[in-house]
C-alpha cells in the first residue's frame, strides 16, 4: 500500500470518528434509580444534561440524595457506554483506537 492511499484512509477514518463524536454529543441516555426517585440524563459524551430528584428523596437527607443521584448516574453511564461502543465501533470498522 502506498503512502498516499494510507493517508487517504487515515483522513477517511478521522472524518468518520469526528462524525461519530458529533452524533454522540447529540445522543441522550436516561439513567433511573429508585423506581424513578432520581433521573439523570447524559449525553453520549458523558455530559450531565439534567438531573431530576423526587421531592420525597430530599426529605430523607443528603445521604439519600447522593445515593440515588450516584445510582442514576451509574445507570446512565452504563447505557452511554453501550451506545458509545456501538457508534465508535461502526465508525472505526474494528480498527483499535488508543
């Protein structure tokens, strides 16, 4: 394979990865904890977009609030991880990226 062809393939891969990153930035996942006591919306780039906490949780104190927020974030992150793997895997067509 010649250098020009290799450079063209690298540029194409970079364009696909950039498009995938833009798609992920526009993707939203919802993490839910405690039967809806807390909902965390994350982008596909792990940006926290929204947190909703049921007022009943607030009356149980700071530890309860922290617990449901962490659980909802963990749920959202695991969902985002799956989507990120799918989108980036499709963009890179199996090429391992650092």
